[in-house]
C-alpha cells in the first residue's frame, strides 16, 4: 500500500509540473507592471529581469532572478496588481506557472515549497529592513537646504534613496476590497492547530538576541514586542493581537530575535509553529498556511510603503537643492517630524 501511495504521489507531481511548465524566449514579457496577479512562477531555468518603467524613459533593471527563485508571488498571495514588469533575459527560461486557484495543489505536489516561499519573502524583508534603516539614518543626518557639511557617504546614500523613489513612485498599489475582507474575517485559531499553550501576564516568550527556531500565532490575549526590555531605554515597538503572527523572521531566516516578546494579559493563548509543522498544518488547515504567507507578504508590502515614503522625502529635498532652491516649508516641517519620529 505504501508503494502505491508513493507512486501515485510521484505521478501527481509529474502531472502538475508538466501541466504548468512554461517556456519563454529572450525578450518575452512575462507580465507587465499594473497587470492583475493571476499566477506566480517558480523559475526552473534561465534568467528573468524585473524592471521598473519598462520600455519607457527611466527604465531600470531592478533585479535578476534565476533557477529556484520565485516571481510574482506577492500579487497572487495578496491580490495586488503587478508592481513591476518581468522580462525573459535568455532563450532558455523555463518556469512552473501556478495559477492563484491552484496554490494548494502546488503545495501538495511540492510541500517543501511552503517553507521556501516563506524564506524567500523573509530574505526580502530583511534586505528592505536594512535599506529602511539606512534611509532613516540619512534623513536624520541631512539638513534640508544645507549641503555644505555632507559627507560623500551621505551624498551617495541620498542619491540612492532618491533614485528609488523616482523609479517606484508610480507603482503604489492597494489590496483588493475582497482580499482585505477575507483577511479580516479569517479566524486563525479555527481548525487544526499544533502546539497551543496558555500563559500568565508578564511571561517572556523570547528574548532579544536569542536564536529563534519557531514562530507564533496569537489565539487570545495580547503580546508586547519590546526593544531593550527591562532596561532604562526600554521601548514598546508594537502589540500583537489575536489572529496575528509574530517571530516568523527568527524561524525562516535563522536570525537572532530582534526584540523581546512578553504577554500583556493573563490567559494569553499562543500557538507555537516549527518549520517541520508547516506541511501537517497545511494538510489539516490550508487557509492558515495561506494566511502565514499573506502575513509575510503584507509585512513586506507595508515595509515597502514606509521605505518609499521615506525615499519621497529625500527625493523632494534633493530635487529642490538641485534647482538651487530651499525645500518648501511644508517639506522641511515634514522632514523634521519624520526625524523626530525615527530617533533611535
């Protein structure tokens, strides 16, 4: 019986991959900025370029993707329009195309891809987090209208972030009303769960600097995420409520915990999710795994929005300075408010 099941599974994998394999020649447009996200791709061969303003003035190659990487996953996971244009850079591009309605079948045929996509999104969060920290530091250093004391390092950073805004200012997108409603209505504690425990107020779930190997789903109660917990510089970064996740970056990227997590209410109930739990969780409760992916994608999109807003300030200040003008009083005020908000 086990042999039959194994054969059936392998046959299923073969059929799914054959059905969804797509080939592209060099120069083929795979999808365009602004298109609806009806599928995503797993690249199995060749090179793909991701462009801003493709075919227009200011065209810019943002990144190159190759074998084993994913393309267009955020538009499918969160029902967004495409934020860039994807073009085949070689004649041997081959990809597995996964329509939005067949994500479950894809994961059943390739269960290891659940964690792979999570890691892929997590790596992008980590890179963008570093860029966001860099632009915040640059805004704190610059004095709008006064370029005399700027170091060459600061000038280059300002140019980098201003250029990012210039390339991406047209691509701001909004999640569909239907997708937002579905996300809000879904109760993550429903259905199959793995390790669920209840804790009293003040329990330390993990500490800043510890190595993380799991993530958490809040079923009830409230979690506080703190930097420098129990020190004079303690700062509450955010609160996590039921139907929200936390700690995912430690699990998927093996990063040390960047903050400390504390229960803020008695009888706070949380579910601990290990990497090895993901496929069982998917088999028993697929919507929950989809919501974990949506959580990661949403985190990346919110971070992108915050980064783009910071880059906008840099762009507006430097643009005025290029024209030998003082930034407007409104921009100067907004910059000062932003600097005060991001003081570490």
